[in-house]
């Protein structure tokens, strides 16, 4: 039997039965921890105070992560509840339709891109286990600070840090998850472990987890369909980080992360439809049933980064340089729409392959000019991204795209008149993408409804873009701190989608120009005694957005490039009733249009209004209870055509979900209870209602129990 990297890593960890004393949900935050939680690194690549950032930022700290993980280890569920402007979760392994401010976000792990923007398969949110994450930083609105793919913003998973005090610590956790609606075959198991410490100037962290899901069950006890399904899915994660201090200023860090997730269920779908009102669900396959295709999911996501820092390169200048590599294979479900009877193919299964290599040098210089403090951040980025989308059977759906991206950037921050912060910056991107000659696939939805293959002459596409940002914040009052900002992002919008549906014979004739997104935002935040709040309004405009429209002749959904405008409102508030009880809530609304045709954008971009509320209660010194409530509203912008909804234009009805998390500590043991969908709401997710594609209209999970125990020392 071949052992996976995760199994090898877990063996010594289980033998040691040790793990680091990471902050648990029942611990009070120290002043140092609070100070750290008010800092971010994603927005400008260096640590900066939140009250000096003139834009919307959401921070999810370790305490919140621990609470949410007691309920579910799925990151998209946590993001949907805790981040205003983030669309509702899909309840599957795919985050297609789960946008940030109506556009796709760039997912990062410690600044290393996980998304595949050249052919976006929307599987990037599930790229690391929650157990390896210390905090999450969400920068909302188009930005170019990390390059291509951040049309809606950035979600950066900041991983845990190695020990530094010489002590060895750790955790070992086990849990089980099962359906309270129908227990049969629903039991899953999870084991996680970590080892943390230091030897001299070398700090180390090793974390590993394995998550085995049983059958997922909806509120009626049925198994949701297999298209991006999570039933019978095994997820492995191995995370390591080593940090060496040469002295107080100079350090070297090595980080490696491996993630895989595969669904291998011997089941078949009973496919329903949004238009008929029949849900899609899965049943056990008969003994003679041939299961088509390979297990779907992430067939290995490898990340390696080496980073060197010098905090005093000069008297006033800090320097950091990192080199990274990322390689991933995302295997998709078997689809009958990839059929070509002429060549003997009854369907097909695609793979998005992406390999990235990058080098980044970042400088940060501070100057004092009279009563003004000037902070300059400047540097160089280089990225090579090679992506393609072949089929498992050997056919090439999207040819290999080789992108070389060189960028120079400068960001300035002025602190003047004691209470004002002005930030402004520019980034210059030079991108070149090479594509060889290729031929589009002949695909048949029926025996007579087939697309026409086109031979396309390849070549090189060149994109040069200057993007700018400027923002102003008043920080003279903690009660009311307003800001206003403008930022731009340059986005090569899913070039692979344009290539695979090409109807012209030359790459140069494809409307493949990069999209320039303008993001305007105004808002405020503050806190008064025990009450904290924030609000923001935004407008996002693009001259070349991308949406898809069904071609009735071929049955293929083809991209349309046209101007788009998205606007929205985001609100958040929290109140500390006392030292033990905290209440909080957030609300977001967005709407978008194709301004060329004056038509609403569909459910691939825009989702209904969303309201979330939470209660955190430390019931005793050793126990706590948390409740989270999510309400997703209606959105019914489209009329059926000939009695049928098409594409992502299905009507969305409202639904509400209530989750419970409980924790109880006895010395070094922490017992956890999580209940997902406590009231057993019978619902379809917003995406399941909007997407009319076969197999997508699956119901969400019914009441699901998660019981766990963690030993810490």
C-alpha cells in the first residue's frame, strides 16, 4: 500500500501525542495579541496598522477560526458568514458563484497565489486546511498589489508561526462528523496533529491533518449530487515551516504546504432541474454499474516558498525577498457535455493544470520630514504561470498558456497633521502570454447539436498596464474614522475560457484584452466603549467584463466581453455586553449590470443580500458557546425564456441557517461540539438555485453533528 505524505507525517505526530499550545477559544487575548490582531500585511506587503488603511478590510482571527472549525472545516462556510461582501457558500468543493463584491478573488497562502486566473476553475478556496491557518486577511475591491486575478479583492491565509522560546509543544486532535437526519453511512473522521518548537535560533512547525467524510445528507436524508460533491471525500494537508534567525534583524524562512482532496464515491446521480423543481441527489450504484471517470478533486497542490528578511538593510530600510513555486492539478467531474460520438467519446473529464514560479523583492523605507512621516514601499515582481486544461482521455480543451509577468511598483503613505493618512501608489505590469497553434474541440450535447471545431493560429499576446491607487483616512478619533479610496486592478479574465470557445482562426482576433477594473469606495469605522462598527459603499467598473451566454445552435455557453458595473453596501457591528458575552452582525448587498445591454448580471457574479449575526458567550472559565445565524435573501431578476431558465439566471428564494459551537476544557483537554444547520433548514444554496446546469441543483446539508477532542501541551 502506498502511503500519502499526510499519512507519513501523521505517524510520528501521533506517536508523540504532542502539539503546540495555540490560542484556544476559551483563552483571553493578551494585549500583545490584540495589537497583532490590529495589524495586516496583505494590503501593502509590510505590517501596518488597520487604522492607517484607507479601504475595507476584514480580519478573521485565530479565536474565530477555532470556533468555526468546531462546526465545519470548510473555509468557504466561514468566509460566507464572517466576511461582508462575500457571497454565500455553495456547500460543495467548488466556489464558482461565491464572489467577493461580485468578482473573483485572488486566493493566497502567505502571499503565494493559489488561484488559476488563466483558466479559473474556482476550486482555490479549498487549498489548505484550517488547522494550519493563524488568521485570514480579506482585502476587498480590485487591487493589483499581488498581480493578476484580484478583480474582486484578495483572501490571504496567514499560516501559523514556528516557536521561538525553546519549548516543544503541540496538539493532537480527533473528531467525528455525522448526519443527525439519517445516520446511515454518514460518519466521517478527522485526525490532526502539530509539533512546534525551536532549537537555538531555528524555529519549526509541522502540522498535518486527514479529513474523511462519510455520506453528506440533506434535510430529507438524501445524499446531495456528486457534481463537486463532498460525500466520501478524503482531504489531506501537510504544512511545514522553518524559521532561522541569523541575528535580531536577519532571518530566513522555508515554508512547504501540500494539499489534496479527492471524492471517490461508488454512487450515481439522479439528476433533477431548476426548471422542474426536482433536486439532484445521489444513490448507491448497482454492482454492474460502470463508474465513469477518475476521482474528482485536487490531485495534489504543492507550495514551496523561501523568504529572506533584513529589517535593517539600511538605517531606515527593511528588505524582503522571496522565491516561490506552486503546482496544482484540479480534476473535474465526468461530464456528458464533453461527448463527441464521432470520435467515440460519450463524455469526458477535464483537468486544470497550473504551475507557477515567482520571485519578489520588496523594500520599505521610512522618512521623517518635519511633522510628516513618509513610508515608501517599492519593489519588483516576476511571475511565470503555465496553465492548461486537457481532458483525461488525451484531448486538449484549453491549450497551454505560458504567461511571463514582470512588474514594478511604488506605494507611498504619508502621515500628516497628526490625524491624517494619505496613501497613493502605482504598479506597472508587463505581461506576455504564448499560445501554440491549436484546434477547438468538437463537443456534442446531443447527436445533432455539436459545436464546430476551429483551427486557431497561435502566437503571443502582450499586455501592458499601469494601475493606480489613492486613499485618504482620518484617524484622529477612535469613535469615527472615515476614509475614501480609489484603486485599480488589471485582470486577464479567464483567457482559457475565451480560447476553448474561439470562433475565429487566429489568436490575435480573439477579444482577449486585459480588463482594467476601477474600484471606488467610501466608508468609516470606529468604536465607542464596548461598541464597534464599520460601513462602506463601493462602485466597481470595468470596460471589459466577461459573462457567458448560451449559443442555442451549438448548446455551448460562450463568453461575452462587455462593460460591467457593480455597486454595493457593507455594514458590520459588534458589542461586548460584558467580559463574557459578545454580539455581532454584518450585512451586505450588491447589484451589477452589463451596462452595454443594460441587463442584470447573473448568479455567477451577483448573489442576493446577506445578513449574518453571531453570539459568543464564555459561560464559565472553562466553557463557551457560540451561535451564528446566516440569512440569504431573494434575487429574482430574470424571466424564463419559453418557460425555461437558462445559464445562471434561476430565481433565488431566501433561506436561513443557524449553527452552534460549544467548547469545554478540562486541564489540557478541549472537548468540542459543533452543529451545522441546527434547525434542519430544507434549502437550496443561492448557487444551486441560480445555476440551471445539469447536476448543480443540490440541496444543502441538513443537521450535521461534529464532535471533537484536542489535547494540548
